[in-house]
């Protein structure tokens, strides 16, 4: 897939667990323990569930964001899992169902 046409969309910045990967430098970010992966760190969240780095104008660390943020493409997520799987993940608090829906919409719009 090519460039993701986010156009100001920040759905993936809400309620998602952006895990820090080996290529990321943990002390560069405000982190918290990942709730499902023992010993892993993820970007911290505001009380409303948004990423700690989400500001009024979008991501405040876009140029230095973690690898998972840089590779995020909601269209790939929509292509890999069904609506039923996405709904189940969202009910368990593991996933933002709106991200799947946006990816599905963008993938269909490109066709």
C-alpha cells in the first residue's frame, strides 16, 4: 500500500496500544506498561483514552513517532481482519472499531 490519506484523521490515536518496538528508544517517550504483553511498553494515554501526544492539531511527535505509528495503515487492518473479528477485539478493549471502518472505507474508495 502507498501513502495513507489520513487528511487529519486521528482515529488510530484513540484507544490504541502503540507498543514500542526494538527500533524505538523508550526514554524518548512518555510510556506505560502494555496491558496484554508482559514487559512491553506502549505510548501513554490521556484519561479519555487518546494518545498522550495527540494535540488539537494532530500528532505532536509525528516526525519522531514510534515505528508502529509510522507503519500504521488502517487499510491493511481492514484487509486482514473481518468485521466480526474487529468487533470482538473492540468489545475486549483491544481495538478501536472505527479504525477498521475507516480502513475499509478508504480501501473501497481507492478502487
